[in-house]
């Protein structure tokens, strides 16, 4: 990865103060950053107390390379990096004082045209967070059947015009680029809705990204297994960016007998942070704590 690419991956981490306070960073603590991204949250954790150790995961190799550069100030013994989806990670008996996952797509992934996450610039229909996997958005759009496409758009994008859009896609495929697909989706809406504040293809692109990367199923798996990795009274903090993710996190925390919910309502960004970082507007942070053995036996 070039120096320029590492700089491109830089982005402002969201809800930083709430994350650090919520995880209650302790000296000599060991923390799992399950979605290290550009390393912004990990940097803050490392600087919050002495002798911190971080295990950092990400399914995007570019993110890991950028984080390694950003965290180069730390002692080599303080950091472990793994190119892996958090749902597939095996800590092999290690336990953590805290676990953090910042879900969704980074600003860099959205802004890098050739990744195909956005229709703002023409690019191949890709959308893979892990570029080693074979399934792409092009495969889904050009080969999956109409009913499956409609279900994806409805359930993952909450798109009311899902069936109409799916029919239009089958009529006009194959598609090769993001802008071709976005233009076809726009035809399913009246002219006054094609040029509003939110592009009519936005929900479909979200749904496609979730389907390509199996995001919701991976999140459910992670939330089932991650509490086992916590030390007693350890904290788990999850930042989500849309209602589908937040709903899963909320119910998983509430239903897990190992956890005590700390945030009855999600923490959201203050107005000052929203002004500085528009990405923070949709962020929601939920935190839970692993029960102590004494509490569990009561």
C-alpha cells in the first residue's frame, strides 16, 4: 500500500469520547478492535492508559495496512493484526477487557471509486469489503433471480419499490458499472423524486452492500460469540449506522444472559461532532458489560 493510499484511508473515528469512557480503558488492559478501519479508535485506546495491548481485526487488507501505519508509534508487543471478518475470528482462549466494533463502510471505502460502494463516480459493481472473496455486486445484480433481488432490496434496504426495481433490473441487465445501475433504479421513480436530497438508488446500494458482505448474519454471529471473549466486567461497545444493525445489537445485548446493558438508549453524537464529522450523524453506540461470576450465580 502506498503512502498516498494510507493517507486516503484516514478518517475521523466517531463518538470517540463516549467509546473511551464506555470501555473504561485500564492500564495493562487488552482490547479487541474488531473493525480496526484506519486505526482511529485503536489509537485513542492506546493513548488512554499505559501498557495497553490491542488485537485488531479487519476484513479489508487496505484498512489493516493503513492502521499499521497510523499505530506505528506503539510498541510492537502492543499490537496484533488479523486480516479476518470478526465473525470468523478465534481468540484461542484469550479474553479481553473490552471489545469494540465500528460497523458499516468507512468514508475511504465510499470515496474510493474503484471499490464500487458508491454511485457518485463510475466504477465496477464490486462492493467487497474483503477483496479476496469471489461474490461481487455484479454477480448479484446480473445473475440472481427477480424475487431474491426484490427481497434483498426490501429487507436490507427497506425499499418500498423493491419489486418494481427488481423487474427493471432484469429488463435492463447486464449492468457493468455503478452509474448504470443507479440510472436504471432512478427510472422506477417519478421525476420529482429523482433529484431530491436522497438519490433513489441509495437504499438499493445499501442493500447490495449488505448482501455482498453478508453483514447482518456476520453481525449476529459476532454478537453471539464475542461476549464469551470478555473478562468478567469487561465491556463490549458497538457502533452502528442504520436501524437494521442497531436493532440487532439492541436485542442481542438484552437477550444475552452473560451481559448487563449499560446504555438503555443508544448514545448519539453531539451537535459539535456532527458539524465536524457529518458521518457521525447516523452513528449509534450501545454498550454492555460482562456479568461477574458472583452476579451470574445469584
